[in-house]
C-alpha cells in the first residue's frame, strides 16, 4: 500500500527515544522467550503486571520526534512510514469515532530503541509493539518487523507494518470508546474477552486499511492518504496476522496448540477479522463481543 503523490508529511507527530539497555521483559530473546512475549504482549492490552517487573533502567532517554517526510520517504523508510501512517490513522478515526457517538482523542506514539519508560512500567526492545492504556500511547521498536519475518515467517512488506500500527491504534479506539474498561482482560481461552479485544483491534485495522484510500489528507487538499492496496499488498497484512496467531506462535515454540491459553486468537481468526473490517469498512462490523463464532 503506497502513499499518494503530492506534497509531504509534517513532522512532530511521533516521538523517538533511545534508552539504556535494560533487561529484556519476559526473559531472553530465544525462540521460546520470543513466543512468550508475543503471546502475552504483542498488542499487549495491559502490561502493568509484566513490564513493571523489568529490571534495569531506561536511563538517559534521548527523546525527539520524527521530522518532516516526503512521500517517497514514507514509502521507503520505516520511520517515515510510521509517521505518515499515524497521521492517516488520526484523520480517519477523527471522523469515524464521533460518527459512532464517542469523543476522539489521538493517542501518543513513540518509536523506541533499547528500552523505554511507559505508563505501564519499563519495557525493553524485546517486548514488541504494544499499547499502554494508562498513558494512552503506542510504543514500537521498529526492529520488530525484522523479527516478525526471520522468526515467525511473515512475508513482511509495508502493509504488514501498517497493519501492526493500525492494530495498536485499534486498542486506543477501544480505550476511548469504553471497550477496554468493560472487557475482562485477565482471562484466557479461544472465546475469552482477551481474544475478543485483540480480534476487534484486528478488525479495526482492516477498517482503516479499507478506508485509507478514501480518506483525504487535510494537509494535501484533494489528495487521499494512500492508494488502494493490491492483492499482493493485502497478502502482506494477512501474513503478519497469521504470524502472530496464538496457534502459530505455539507451534513455532515447539509446544502443542492449546486454545485454553490463547489471549489473541488463532491465525485464521486474526486474518478473518482483519478481512471483515477491510470488506465492511465500518467499525460497527467489528463487534467481536456479540459474535457467537469467532
């Protein structure tokens, strides 16, 4: 999925930071350790009980922002792609959330290296992307996308990265619309609220992708943020959704598939709900809590 030609993207929307090298959350970055953190923390809804236990400080954090980017840079570099994607997400959800009867407030976003201090505690780069409800901020280590390919078999690609950002942004939409407060996020299992929260965020990511080519950039009048995705590009997002399915992660870690421990949903479920959002293009289609068949 490519950003439309014409003008560029202003800077300052996404923070950047580089902290001290604290200890990895979840213990190590071997395949089993990666599987544990992905199951528990990829798009982690509430890290307060896990991240807060990390040892080592993110000392001397150097905080800045991603600067202005050209369209070409947004289409070719990860930092600029993230910045442009967040601005596109802001523009879409600023319209969709009020239309659904809620007040829109944009989330904070930080791209970090090494470690970072958050409202949920301290996280290291091995934590992966997550959204922290207490400070309403998305945190991403952009190196995660390499890990997603090398360790978990995602095809990678720009739309895979956009999917991850849009999913985390979906958790913010759940926060400002009250879903996070209503859901029981402590349970596990294939029909648990934890899984329903994650599948709804996948669906919201699909809703955004389906609407991005129709959402006009307010800084570029008459120009939509993105071009409509090709089938090949959609396959990138679906590959990323497959890679972070609970069943796939359990298989990759060498253990058996145990739906009773799931917190995010199977690969098939995650792909299906993303596709539902993409095809329907409306957040009303994403009521996973009313669904009898996930």
